[in-house]
């Protein structure tokens, strides 16, 4: 009998249903609803799902090539220790949730599970006596939905187009006080590392900050749970919290900025030399991030919509450049106390799978250090105006680069590289089939 399950059921007699959650390659939570009386069986390894559940496209469809090749056989879903918690926003507070990982029938980790992909990367740091420290900043839009289209929840003029986003506005936070206070309270209940919330630059856009933690796997789980919590509370109040990369034309999209440092065996920051410049290891880590950045864009921008975020004036880096205390570059070294010297990776959208995002960033850092890669000179001024070495700004190009990359193969594993590539190719082909309303507006009567 699982002590964790037994304790939870005793402590929460009101819980009737456990939502067993399994993040797929897109970071979408798949799984089952389990009645409380069956929870012990889940902890005993009796929950199964097809392994192809990890490789579904964004609409939840199988990748036929993968399903046929394996016979669509099952994997074993095992609970992740310490993730069984209540969901305060559920109706009547009667639901709990439990994160799972997928294993092969023989007990070995399934290589198509993003959590195991990140585990392998973190293990490489541990082999060198290092511990990565991670924190994320998540942007999202709080909107209403009418006729399947998002509508701003901020004040708008008569033409229904906000003039600005009212950045850092305390009044905007007060406007949604009830929702935002419930988010903070629910983070406390679920022991999620809430570190503040701010009104961001786009209309109806907010950013929630998470505390630094020296466990990237736990940090990735916390990102997934934070997103689920925010969406659940917004829905409770009749709104939609969207982490879609580019929900509104002409406005900045939603990003996920990742802060990272590395500790040695004594707990010292290997990027800290007592100055604002940082150690040569920091320079090499940045060099690795920049060298392999283009190969990983399909992770930073996983969806068809993600690439609409990469536009001039929309605060998304399109060039692999870096700088000190410069928010226009792809990798920034923030100012602050030298003991907290770190890099901030600013390319990814909020729609990225945090397991994969952290895996490719950490792999870039490790490769940069091990290969003694130089980042070149830091950019001063406008990093958005760089003209050389643009990142892939269209999904087909990014997926091709991901699919053919030795760096990705070595970082994420050949099996996952194939799974993810096939899923993204299927999505691209689906979008190619559909004629949009904008195309009708441009061509139907003109041609």
C-alpha cells in the first residue's frame, strides 16, 4: 500500500476523483479520471495507456506511422512521488490530481516521455558534479471568448482595439483581484512557487513569476501545474487564461523566459566571479545556447501559431545574440548581486513544453562549456535589429532543422527526435489544408 495515497485519502475525505495526468510531447495533459477507491491500484502500477498517447498531435490524433509500427501497445503509467494534491478550483473541491510518467512493460523509462528526456539531461550535469538552477516567467492572456474568438478583458475604445497594454498597472491587477487572489491562494495550497504577478505589455496580458529551484524536473512539473491552476481558476470565473503564443494580431505574444545558473558540489554558482561580467563558464554556456539555438526553435515555438510571435515590435528575439542587462537579445545576463549571476533565455513561447524547453537549454549550456564555445561580443543597444543568422521563423523550416540536428539527437535522444518531428509534420500538413477567413478577405472577390 502506498503511504502517500493512504495519507492523502485520509486527509481529504471530500475528494471523490483523482485526475491522473500524463504530459505528452506538446505538454498537453492526457490521462484518466480515477475514483478514489482505485487510487491504490494506480500506485501499484496498474494504470496503462498506449505509448502513442505521448506522441499525439495538438488535436489529440495518433501519428499513424508510430501507431502502426508498434501495434499501439501499452506503456505503464507510474505516479511521480509528491505530486498527489487537491485541486482547490474543482467543483466543490472534490477533485485531486496526480502527475504520472510512462515506462515500458519491463520497467525501463519510455524514451518518448518528455520527463525522461529531461531526466537524462540533468543526469549529465550530475555526472560532472553540477546542479542546474531553474526559474521560469510565464506570460498569459486573460480573455473572454465570443463566437470562438478571444475578447479583451481590459477597457477598450469604441473600435474594440486597445491603445496599449497598461504595463505594470496596479489598477489592472485590481480589476481582476478576485481571480488573481485565488491564483495566489491556490498556489499556496498546492505548494507551487508563486513569486509575484505583474501586468504585462500587451492588453489583457499578465506574467507570473516562479522561484528558482535546483531541480529542473520539479521546476518543469511546477510550470505545467501552474498553467493548469491558472486555467482552472479563470474558467471558474467564466474567463479563459490562454498561454497561446500569439492570441492577438498586432500585440506582443506570450513568452516563457527561463533563468538558469549552475551550482557546484559546494553549492557555489559556477557563473559567479564576483563581478558583473561573470566567469568564462558563463560565456561558454551562452556560447552553447547561441550555437544550437536554431536547432531547437521547434521546441521554443512548438505550434503553427507560435511563429506569429516572431515579428518586429512584438518583443520576441529572432536572432541568436546576447548581452548584459539587455531585453532585446535572445540570451540576457541580468544585473543584480554577483552570487545570483545567471543567464536568461528569452526565445520560447508560453506554449512550449517545459520538460523539452529546459532540456534543450541545459543541453546547450553543457555543450557550450564542454566544447569551450564563444558567444562572440555582447550586443549593446537594439538586439532586434541584428541582420545576420536569423533563427528559423517558419514552422516547416524549424521542424526540418530539428529533425536533422545531431545536437537534438544527442540531447533528446533519437527516438524522441523522431516522435516529435512526426507529430509536428502532421500538424503542418493539417494547417496546409485549411483556407482561412483572411484568405477569403484577400482573394475571393479580387481575383
